[in-house]
């Protein structure tokens, strides 16, 4: 298994992932839409211990639907969203897949908040779809 690498647009933030993601999920929630400027975010769930970052992110303290904390980390220089830490998923980091250097082998298995998906975005073939989030 090869380690995956990624980083922000300007290169100030770089990271390495030392295990295969435990989950690959598309999130159509409005907060992901607003943070990314895109129709959804694609997140890799990785154990905190397998994520190594160089460079310092800024954090925006957000909340999920349940009111639980979702801390969103981004590059203060170029604005790339890098990862989130969700109170609902302790011990995990949720890395924005679009910041990977290579997307080879990254296929979402799950879609969240599909009730908020843009009407022109098609379902990911074979993915489990949930109208709401995980917590
Ligand atoms: Zn940057």
C-alpha cells in the first residue's frame, strides 16, 4: 500500500495519509457547499494517528445539524479547505478528497444529505444514499 499525499492550492499545507481511508463519503450539506463553493464535498475518513500534516491551518468552528461541533480547517493563505474534525466521529479526520495529489482509487461508497443535493448532480453508482447526515 502506498501512502497518499496532498495539500492546499498554494502549497503551504502538505499532508500524508498512512492508511487506506476507513470511509469515502460525499456530503451534499449546505455547509460543505458554502465552504467549498462546490455542489458537495468528498471526504476521506482517516484515523487521526494516520494523518501527518506540515504547515499551519486556520480553523472555523462550525456545527452540524445535531448541534455538535464540526471544526473546519483551511489554508489561511489560499483558502483551500483541508479537513474537518467532527464531534460525531471522534478520533477521525475528514480530509477533503479534492486536495489529494492523486485521486486514483478514490470512489465514494456513501452519500450524505442527498435531500440537499443539487438537482443536476447524479447519484454515485453503487453508493449508499442517506437523506441526512450521520450526526
Ligand atoms: Zn494554501
